């Protein structure tokens, strides 16, 4: 556990220079959910060390021999006309001790109508982005700690502008087999643009996440707890819509407490029957719920629900995630055991 704490301290220093959230960096698609299972558990899961080969896209330390010859393909009808998908495959070599992982993420933003500064139509245009990753994990000596890393090659094209980039993820995980408890830390998207859109270099969506999970004894439930975006503290900015005005016209902005900020970093999830052929998943993202909720109205933003089914060598997964009263998304996936 001291190893995890040490890396939190080290990368917190880096984070002061690279703290970003949505809209503050390029290649934001790199932080999209990688699979229906991950989406169902709140959007960011770092700790699953099992057959789920797409887990290696988000935390390379989870790459393991159970992923050998597993192929996964996932697709999401995201917000608006945005469509994106992921694919992952792992293969074990060297007498079943060395597992390598390859993954792909692709996003298409749909079609847009273009206009010049005079309002004259310039025709329709599209935008798309993709990232190809190659990863590997290994045990640290004979300890219960594992470390993994991947390299991501990134391409982006928005109208006539294009960009190339490269990034890496570094993940660590502690596995207590006796307690069936995992603790993980991942540092994501540490990299740079190799070529820019229009001559100005932009930062990547650097992120630090910490997570814990455990299967309860004698109860078929595995809980998940994730703290996201630890490089950004505080993560909350006062909402102008929630400011108050007194009788003299003096305006007081919303006060955000430490507890409120802590919850914005928190994601919780539960898997029912996690090791069976049929399982249910439920997740809740406090930040998504707080940022997308409508005042004085309950709309269940931040909630996600999913199922998993296994038929012989096939695993089917489906998730429905609630963003707001006007926006929901579905995520489907298929994993095939090619052994």
C-alpha cells in the first residue's frame, strides 16, 4: 500500500502543472468509457483483474493471463449524433507468463453544416478521432503489486484540421487474494501532440484515478469505489445559477464545501453475481449527477444500470446510462473467447 501512496504524492506534484478537465485540453475522447461493464459501474473502473480484456484500455496493470485470446468489441450510441466504439485483444506468450494487449478507440462526431464568417454555407463536414494502444503488465518481484503500461498513438481530424499525438498510461494494482480485495492507481494520458491542428500545441487530458473493490464473503456482490481526477483539487467551481441576491442587490456566490468537492471525485458501483454467467451492475457518478441535474427537479442524472450474459464462449453486455432528462446513452458489447 505504501507504493500506491508514494505514487499519489509524486504525481500530485506533476498534476499541479497538468490539471485539466473537459474543455481544457485536446483528445478528450481518451477518457470515454471503454466498455459497457465500465459504464454500468459509474464510468471509471480500475480494479477488475479477470477475463474482461477491455479493462486493459483504462488500467494496463490489469492485463493478465485470463485475458489470453479474448476479443472484445463495444459500441455506444453516445450523446447527439456521436458514435464511438472500442476493441481489445490480448495474447499470452512465453509459457503463459507474458500477456500483451492491444486496443482501439474510435469516435465519429457526425455531420455538421459549415459556414464562413459571412454566413455563407461551405458545405457539410465531419470529425473523427482514434487511438491505438499497445500494453503490457508484470508482477513486481514476488509481491502482491503489479505494474502495467501502454503506449497510445492518437489521430484526430476535425473538418480540414488534423493532429497526431502520443501518450502513455501507467497503472499499479495491489491484489489481496485472501480478502478478494484490489486497490489500483492509474496515471492516464501523459503525453504530447506530435502535430497540431493550427500551429498551437495543446495539452492532453491528463488524469489520476484511484480505486478499490472487493467481493463480499458469503454474498455474491462486488463493490467498487473510485476517486477520479485527483490531479484537480478542488474540482468544483461555483454555479452562477445557484448564487443568491439579498434585498440590497448584493450577490453571494455558491459556497462549495470540502465534502461536496470530495463527492464530486467519487464514483460507486456494485456487481451482483460477478462470477456467474448472469450478472447485474449498478453505478453512480456524483460529479455527473451534480453537474447535469436540473434545479428543483429529480432526474436521476449520474445513474447507470447494466447486465452481463455468458453463452458458451460469448459474453454479451449492455448498459444504459442517465445523463440528464434530455440525454441518455446506451452501450453494447460482445466478448469472444477464441481459445
